[in-house]
């Protein structure tokens, strides 16, 4: 089932940002706002169902990213891959995950490398199982092909690049 938007109806987050040309951008932004909040809520509830009720959305993202491909990662790697500029928030998440024994680390020269512990990897696997059961099973109802989902993901990544560029432009004003 593919929803077709009503061309006369504009669903925007802020009407004052939807005046004149480019109103469609406000419609996209509203979609991203509600998707971000739904995704954040989903991550915490999925993690809670997986067995840990103490992690914030950022900490969950950091845990999964650190677990990604089983490779050790530095703070800068995690920030880069998650497109997070404020390294102190990720550093705080890393410290909390270490304290909870979900991550371990070792220092190599001046760099600290992080990896998931056995406990952290088990939690990531439990999360995956909850995700499969609660999210992926329902995803089939959207009637999207794998190719359409990959195209949507590519569009979101391209849009994030546009927002990054606009952020740099705004910072120079």
C-alpha cells in the first residue's frame, strides 16, 4: 500500500517556514521531526525489551556503532560515522557504556579504542531479535521493495549532506 499525498494539503511543522516557494522542504522537515522522535522512542523501547532500560537513544546508537563489524573504534570514528559534531556527548556515552560493562577499551599510544564486551554483544543480539520480531515483521505492510528502501536511505543521506552544507553556510553569516 503506497500512500498518495493530497496535492492540496500541506502537512508542515511551522506554517511560517512553509510560505512561498520551497514549502515542500517544511513538509520534509516535519516528516523528519516525527520520524526522529518515533525512532528515538523505538530504540529505547526495543532496548528495554532486549533487557536494558537504562540507555538513551544516543547511547544505544553508540553501542550499536561500536559493535558494527566487530572492529575496534576510536571516539572520532564513532562521531564521524554517526555524523555527531559534539564529541563530548559521545564521550559521555562511551564512559557510561564502559561503566555498565557493555564496552571495553584499550589505549594504543594517544588513542583509545573501544569494542563491545561479551555482555554488550549479547545485548546487541537481543536488540536485533526484538527488532526482527517487532519492527521487521510489520515493515512488510508498507509494500516497499528492497530497492525502494535503499533509494529512500540514499535520499536521506543526501539530504543530511545538504543540511550539513547549510549549517556551514549559516555558521559563516
